[in-house]
C-alpha cells in the first residue's frame, strides 16, 4: 500500500509516474510523425455492400514536448516515502495558543505582500485563460527563460526547510507549491522566525533586522549555489578525464596488438614516422576536447549569469514590495493602537484578546483559501500535462499504424504483380510437347496450377510457401473474381484479378484523394451540399467506398426533387402494394429475369439472396408507375447496381432518374427508339474524336454498335471490371448521360493501337467482345474520358440526337409500311399465306 505523508510527496510520485510512462512510450516511437487533419466520420452507409470506414487522425503539435516541460510540476520528496511515511503523523496546524504578536505582524506583512503583488495575477482563474494558453506554443526565447526560471524555483523549493504546511479542504491532495512568477514573502522571511525573540515588536523588526536577515540569507544561498555549481563542474571534469584515459588505454592496446602483427617487416624510420603522426593526432584530439570543454564551460557561465540577473531582478522587486508591506503594516498597527487608547469603556486586555482572536480566525481562513487556490492551480497544471502526454502518445501510435499500413500495402501490391506473372508463366509452361515420353515437369506444373486456382476459404491453413497469394472469391462489391467452370478462363480471370488488386493497392497508397473527400464533407457538415466545380472534380476521380451510399442518394435526390415533391407520402409503398395485389402484365417477365440479372454477384446468385426480393420490389413498383414501359430487359441490371449502395426506395428513384430524366423518351420501350438514336450519335462522335479507328472499322465493315448498344442500355454493367464500373456510375449519376459517350470513346481510345493492328473483320469483332475486361487502370481511363476527349459539349449531343431521331422515325415508318404491304399481300396471295413475321412468331 502506497501512501503519502505529505502532499508534496504525492505530487512527486505522480510526477515520476508521468515521466516513466513518457520515456517508455517515446522509446517505442521509432516512426516519423506526419501531420494530417482529422477526418470527418461519414454518414451511415446503406445498401447491400456499403460499410462504415471510420478514420481518425489528428495533426501533431511539434511543441508538445517543450510545452510539457514548461507545464511540469517540479517537486522533490521529503525525508520519508512509502510505508514508513504512511506511519508518520500528519502535519499539524499550529494552534492559536502559541500565537505571538511578532508572528501575527509577520503574517500580515506576507499576506499584504502577496495580495498587493501583481493585481492582474490575482484576478486569474485556476482554469486557463487566453494568455495562459499561449504556453502551449511558446517562442524559443520564452522557452529558455521559463526553463531557467523553473530550475531556479526547484532549487529554492529544495532549500526552504521552514515552510509551514496547513491542511487543505481541496479533495485532490497536492502540496502547496510556489507559483512560477513569484516567491511568497512568507517562504523567504519565515526562516527568520526562529532567530528573533518572541518579545521583539514588529516595529523593531521592520526598522532594520528584517533587511539584514534577508541579505544574510541571500548571500548564504548564493555562496551555497556557487559551491554546488563548482562541485558539479569538478565532477564532470573528472568523469571526462576518466573517459579519456579509458579511450587512450584501449587505443594503445589496439595499436600494440596490430603493430606486433602487421609491422614486423616495416623499416624503423617509417615506424617512427607513424608514431610521430599518431602522437600528433592524439595531441590534436586532446586540444579539440579541451576546446569543447571550454566551450561548454563558457556556455554554462552564460546561463548562470542569466540566472543571476533574473534572481537579482526578482530580489529587487521583492524587497521593494517588502518595504511597501512594512509601511502598510506600521500604519495599520498605529491606527489600531490609537483606537485601543481611545476606547476607554472596555479594558485593554479584553480588547487585545478579542482582536487577536479575530485576527487568528481570519488568518486561518486566509491560509485555507490560499491552500485551495494553490491546489486548484497545481491540479490544473497536472491535468494539462496529462492531456498533452496522452494526445502525443495517441498521435505516435496512429503514425506508427499508418506507416505500417503503407508498407503492408506496398508489399502486397508487389506480391500481386509477382503472382500474376507466376500464373502467366505456369500457363505458358503447360503448353503440350509433342513427345511420347511422359515429362515429369508437366506433373509438377499441373499440381502448381491446381494449387493456384484454389479459391480462398476459411478452412485452408495459412501455409504454402510456394503457393501463390490466394485471391478472394468475391470482391468488395460481391462480384465473383474467378469463374468456376472453365480452367483456361479461370486462370486468366485470376491473373486479371491479381493485376487489378495490385493497381488498387498502388492507388490506395496515395491518400490525397481521400483527404480531399474528408475535407470537403467536413466543410459541408453544417450546410447543404451544392453543385460546384470542386465537387464535380472529386466525383470524377471516384467516390470512396465509405461515402458512395451518401453521395449516390444525394445525386438521385437532386435530379428527382420535382417528382418527390409532387408525390404523396409513402408513394413507393403504394405502388408496390398495387403491383402485388392487382394484375400486372410485367410480373411474369420480371420473375424470369431475376436470377439472370447478375448471376456472378453473390447478392443475386440464388432465389434466397438478399438482393433478389429488393430487386423484385423495385421493378414491380416501377412497372406500375410506367405502364407504357412496364419492364424492359436492362432495367433489372440498372436496379441491381443501384441496390448495392441504396435502399429499395432510393433505388426506385434512381431508376426513375435514369429512365425519365437522363435518357430520351422511348429509350426503354419496345422499339428502343432512343437507344438506336444514341448509337448513330456515337458513330458521329467516333468519326470526329477517333478518325483513324473509325476508318479502320469502315474499311473492314465492322459494325461496332452491336457491342456498344449494350453499353448504353445498361450503363456498362457486365462490360467492364467492377472498380471501373462504379467510377463510371459515380460521374453518370452526377452529370448525366453525356458520361456514357465519354467513357465509350475512352474505352476505344485506350486500346486504339491494339485494334489498329488487327487486319481482318473476324479478329476485330472477336477482340471487341472482350477487350473492355482487359482494361484495369481506372485512373488512366478517367484521364482519357475527361481530359483527352475535350471539348465535349452537351449541346452537340442534343442537336445530333434531334437530327438522327427524325431519320430513325422515317425509317421505322417505311418499315411499318412495308410490313402492312406484306400482310395485305399475304392475305390476297394463297402461296404466301404460310409466311409469318418475326413479331407474330414471338407472340
């Protein structure tokens, strides 16, 4: 059981515990601290794949260590600590019986001095004000002066033995420690109480003895300080001498050992020359060390002189205040004496006793209040030091964690690149050799391929030093990374997944985009988010996974605000209820397409998956809202992607945004009129932006719109890798359909040179069917879409849509006329009655 006999010992223990903890944690901190603003926690993400990603990082204050030293509570232990100190009696408050007139006068003087000194200081609260907070980041000059003053205060506190301790009502037991900026007169003059007789009057003491005692004490203290500094210097010089002697002995032994081994065949004149050079080197080293010692001693003398100047200034101020306090006490005592002489109604002894009793109570109350005030100040200083230390330790731990995370990410990216090359090498080595003999290496390669294609499971142990890194079966969006059926496609898909993971890890090492997003969301916390250039650039670079749900919901609300305002409360639930209860012609086709929507995504892979029921509800509600469209193949994929980050109702409004706001009319109707128009607009843009590639397609008569038609209809779902898909959707939901034209052209430009090398229509068309899955660098693709293809005005697309819409309508009118002629001819001609049209065959 640890107990403290005095409050000074308690403060000393707490101070030592703080110091040990600080040293221990600083030894663990080997990483550099980097400054970073505190991220703002994102809103709760919703959807099938949305997760919360907390983050918290505060900036490092470079002056924390210096401010910690300034705020330190410097104390020293008394004679006893531990259990022995616990058995000692507590200090007793001096009673009023031993109260003497001289003690009373001295206490009044000290109290007047403390009250009159520094009126601004007395008005300060025990809590920090604006001026006191400046200590947290002091200037170098203030730091040096404060450290010198603290060291001097520490010596003064150790030297004062006659300090009187009183009981404190403050619940946190701290000793009464003098304030940094002044030394109370009670501590300076209190030691002289034992040297004067109790019969001496305060007037005699004030007339000369006080100044003499103060000067004697100061001289004696200064002489002791000088002797102590001299002893410290002698001790340092002796330690340095011992170190030099030890170094000389080691060097001489080293020279003797090697000289006897290596210098047997060397002439004597060269040996002598070497010895002379060695002696010269030793002499120069000794001179250098002497000069360093002289430099240190001079610096120490400068510091001592600065301390002495500060002490002299402080002593001068205290003496002036002492004289002023003496004058006030003399005047007060004179007034009391005159009042006592005038008051003849009561005996003088009774008056003196009553005055003494009242004064004793007032002094006791004043001492108690002083103790409480000093305790509050000490506690405040101690707690501020605790806060600084804990903040610095937390920042150190965060800095170490960030550095380890960056190293881990870098190594994992390199590992993925190496493993991708390893898989490709195994695929090349698997090529069959025309030989009847069984090659033993083929068995090894086959076994390695089987190990490489194993999916990651929780049951597999973490072993296999020669096996490649296990790729997760599903990515963060729920899409399957490696197919299950074809071994060849499985190997290519796994290699592609490793390359994609390496790219994503390399991009994650650069945290500038994440920091920009955190700063922007923090700036919009207390205000409504608005359209601006900064937000558009951030969205084009990609919305972070943890903020995508919030941003998608905001983008959708931005576009369908007029629809939502006019809708009744519970509009989505009403549509869904009507579609379920009443006959809905689109229900059958919706049910057929549910499991065919995204079969490679775990959220839609089985009838019991969580996303299937949500997908059904959204499609049914939309079909009831738009009976002209009902359900069109392609809407299911749009809703499935939206549901990964949005709830059902938000996904419903997202589909409304795409079909009714972004896309032209008849885009998802039976004729797909708007989709056909966009393909012709895209051909015009290809001829303008990529003329060489367009001419190449025209030369070999390749109709690339057969590939791009699905890009526009479902906004690249199942056409590009998932990381690129969601970056496209980020910009698409904010800017609109123009983004589809940008990325469609960017995909062709990304692989333009590879396509131009193909010289026949079959190979070109075959390459176009899968080339988008080989594009993995989202940053490069985004740069092409929003940089290389500029200018890209929306007015141009609208004009071309209007132009081609009329042409397509004329063509459809002609086709309808041909169809009617065919029907009439079939009715009139007996030979053609068995012919049927495509529409009749579908029905």
